[in-house]
């Protein structure tokens, strides 16, 4: 595939998101790649992987668990809750900044998608004791997801605090900010969902109650590191990990209206451009908007240009094309053919399909 941006393209113009000045509006989407060490410490490969992709306007890292019990959905995913994790994330930040890039870490609790056979998933928790559809790839092979334990009301403050402390570690490590993961069927999204949240306390029932933990998490993180270093990822109506929201609008309107007075760095939406929900929710957002259109449409860079040019988005995030094109922005700028990603290596260990894709200046980055 070849696509060339003109020098006047909206995607190539700088944009400021909170405290971060991005050189262009093509952000790297968060991508779980399972290359961390067994204890969640980022590996040398991850340091190099992110360094290679520093040409993105902003790198948003793979989802990173906020506590020892917040992971457990996939093997070899990173954490940011120990000194060892923080030290290695500092190396990632230094590598990216050394190439002139900017980087936020996406902070994450997997909720009911955890499995007891995966470290961190010993006791999956969720808003309600409702199992997600699907299976997990465990050390013993594919296993059905289990029924989680519903969180007690007095446990929720601890969940919120784990996001706060992870954000503090991220900023202390030199990362430019954090993205709170409230999407894709993981814990915070599970609270938002009218299907996955059947609680009768202050965190269930009404849209305001279902949004409460997300609001509290955002506020705690903002109080810790400043609103201008905080983004949030939402996926209204997205049926990932067994989510099936009957009303994908009302709770997000409530959430966004409640967050409207907080000058977040950005709001990151996973949504299709032709989804009528987009226009409804876009009007509620007061912070810069980043849009990710999913796995297929992101290859249509003309559409991504249009989203920024017409003001629907302030930036777009691209996933798969950044996997196989470390210098994606430069390739789009010069009209050089894009390398197709090798899906067989998305989650395999090692450098193949991770740090060995060619760049314009050589056979490997």
C-alpha cells in the first residue's frame, strides 16, 4: 500500500494535548504485544520498540497493569507498580525522548477478563459476578473465562488508588503522561456497561452511578499528576471481551458531562466515523479528541485526514500500520510503500515482527 500526505495535510500539523506538544497528529495506538518479562518488567525489546516509533506525534503504550492483581488477562504484559517496573519505564521514556518523541503509558485493570492460571488473575474481580464470553490463552492452553467475584463497595477506593499510584510512577519515570483505559471490556468499561454492571449500590444502576468509578479514577489521577498529563480511552458500544451495551450513549454522555470541567490532555475514542454515537458524544467533549477507527478503516488514511481536517478529531491513532512501519509518519510524508504487518508475530516472543521491520534508512530500525 502507498499513501502520500501533502505538505499541507492536517495530519502533519503540530497539536498540543495538555502539557504535550506533538509534532504531528498521527498518534500510535496502544497495542498489546506480550513482550514484557514474566514479572511485568518492560524488556530491552520494548525499550527499542518504542524508540523506533518516536516519529509518532504521541506514542500511547500498550495497556499496563496498575497493580499485581490488575493483570492476568494475557501473559507477558507490562506493569507499572514496582520500583523495577518504574526503572525500566524510565529507560523507555529516555529512549523515546532521545529521538524527539512523546509518550504516554496506558494504565489498566483487566477486571473479569483475567484468568486464574495467568499471573495477576488469581481472583478475577468485576462490578458483578457475571462472566465475560470468550477464553484466555493460559500456560495450560486456551481456557474459558471464569465467573469473577463482585467487588465489595469498600474495595473500590483501593482500585481507584492503584490508578493514582501508577500515574505517579509513570510521571516520576519521565513519561509525558498517562491514558486511563476505560474501554475494550476491561474493569472500568465493565462498570460503565449496562449489561456487565448489575450492582445496586452507589456504583450501579443509573448512568451517574455506573460512571462513578471512572470519574473518581480520573479525579484521583488528575489530583496526583495534573489534568494536562491525563488522557482517557473510551469505546462506547464496542463489543470487546463480551460487552453488549444496550444503551451506548446515555452513560457516556453522563461521564463526559461530568468530566467537561476537567481540562484533560485528550479523550481517546474507539469508534467508527459513521457511528451516529460519535456526533452525539463529540459535542460533549471539551478536551482535544483523538479518534481510533479500528482495525480496517485505519488503512484509509484519506478518511483519517478528513476527520482532522473537518474538526471531528484533533488527532487520530493508528495501530497495525505502526507495528510494521516504525517510521510510518515519514513513509506517509514521502509516499513510500508501507510494509504489511505479519499477524503471526503479533503476540509471539522475540524480536521477529517486533523490532526487525525495515525503515527508510536501513533494513532494520
